[in-house]
C-alpha cells in the first residue's frame, strides 16, 4: 500500500543512533551536500545539540518521516538541519518540528532563532517566511561545494 493511502500517527522523540540509516536516506534525497553518519553521531553526542526525530507509525510499521537539529546558544537557537522525507512533505511535519523547537527554546529562555539557507531553496524559504523569518544577512560563498552564498534568516520566538 502506498504512503498516500494510509493514515499515520506521527510522534516526535529524541533522535537515536538507530534512526541514522533512515535519516541518511532522507539527507541524500534532500540536500546537494548530505551530512555523513559521523556528523549525526557527533550531534547526538553533543550536549549543546537538540536532535529530534519524527516517526510516522502505521500498525506495526514505523517510518522515519523527518528530523530537526538545533543548538541552544542562549538566548539564541541556531537551526542546523531540518528535513522531511519526500512522501511526507506538505503535511505540516516541518512546521510541527519547528513548533517543538520553539517550545523547547522558550522553556530554556531563547528569544530568537537563526538559520542559514541557500537562496535557491525556495521551498525552505517559503516555509521560514510563513513562520516569520526575515533575511538579515548574507554569508558569501558559505556552501563550499557549490560556492553558493547563504541567506541568514532570523525570527523572534513568540
Ligand atoms: C523544506 C521542508 C523541510 C518543508 O517540509 P514540509 O513538512 O513539507 O513543510 P510543511 O508541510 O510544514 O510546510 C509549511 C508551509 O511551508 C511552505 N512550503 C513548504 N514546502 C513548500 C514547497 N515545496 N513549495 C512552496 N511552499 C512550501 C508552504 O507555505 C507550507 O504551507 P502550505 O502547505 O499550507 O502551503 C521539506 O521540503 C524538505 O525536507 N526539503 C529538503 C530539505 C531542506 O531544504 N531543508 C531546509 C534546509 S535550510
């Protein structure tokens, strides 16, 4: 049965090393320069880093549908990674993961969130703009593999 015909229950939890193989598949379909296994292990082991996985559950099946990684650098949150498996996109999963990030940040006293995004990544920019992010700077040639600049976006945590 295809993913489209099923109703999944989605829940978010701390990322574990067992999640990494499915995460690497999502990385490969999502980014021109996917993170490596070692980078995810490093984040899971880093006490500054919050790593959250969203799993879609259907009967006994559990599919890793998305994830978010951010650092708390009080009073700022630095969003380092967010992606959603292609089949689960446009179902508010990224928005829900960003809500989880905001809730955790708010409780820890964070006031603002910042991130870098490729100017060519219109889907991500649309998501961020919808949530109140604005471009406040450009990092020249930030993405070394393509030489692309990064837009630096900021939003207040409400
Ligand atoms: C960007 C990404 C995380 C969005 O995930 P998602 O779960 O599909 O996003 P949501 O369903 O929460 O979308 C919320 C809103 O964002 C905007 N948006 C999201 N994807 C969009 C797209 N492909 N085109 C236009 N707008 C889009 C829309 O306004 C959407 O609201 P709507 O569906 O009511 O119109 C997902 O497309 C992805 O994983 N992309 C590859 C990885 C990536 O680029 N990460 C960001 C790195 S900076």
